C-alpha cells in the first residue's frame, strides 16, 4: 500500500472545487429529471425480496422478465421520492461474489427520516445484520448479495451538516 499525501490530496480537492464548483445561484439546472432506477445484481430473487421488503420496508413494485437475458428477473423496490432500486438475477451465468472495483459500486445511500432510521436499525438488529454506525446518522451494512448500503438520517441534499445540493 502506498503512503497517502494528505496535504496534496487537500490541495487537489481545493483546485477541483475552484475550477468546477459553481455557486448555487449560478449553477445551471440539471438535464436529468431524477433517478429512474439503480440496478444491482441479485444472487437469489426471493432472499432479496425478503430483505428489501421485509427488513428495510421498501415495497416491491414490479417483477418481470429481463429483456436482455431470457429467464432473468428484473424487479423493483420503491425507495421513496419517485425513485426505484432495481435488481437483476442472471441464473446460469455463475457470477462471482460482490467485489469493489474501479468504476464499480461502493455503496448506495438511502435517506430515511430519523424515526424510521431508528426503527430500521432495530430491524437490522432483529435480522442479525451486522452494521457500522457512523456520525449518529449513518448505518453501513451489506445486503444478502454483498452490496454495501447506507441508511442515512440526514435530509436529502445534506450530508453531515454540509449542504450538498
């Protein structure tokens, strides 16, 4: 592992911020309407449904055949605010376990109300899901497929007291 030069990283972050970050009053509107869905691979459809709908309380909204791979399911969960978390299973492809790679998924952060955050933390405890609690507002854990999730009690557009939108 190489040694990290924190002053150089801080300087580079400042350079990028100065070069690209526009003040909110001069920032153009996004060309996007919002997140339609975020698709993740599932090893077991029913296990995934039981976890997301049963433990995390994200309702299953639809399941149909994946148009790109016959015999594969494409299924969706409502994560609020008109956004969906989707899954594919690819039976017979022999996919390996979850791995973090450049360009790959690090984690999915889902905002929930503080009271809901407390309740879901209890549901994770009841389900025996190991998690890491950070800053009093974030819980990091892995779903049955190995993907890392974060439940964050901060409002949308804020993170740890910083306005990010």
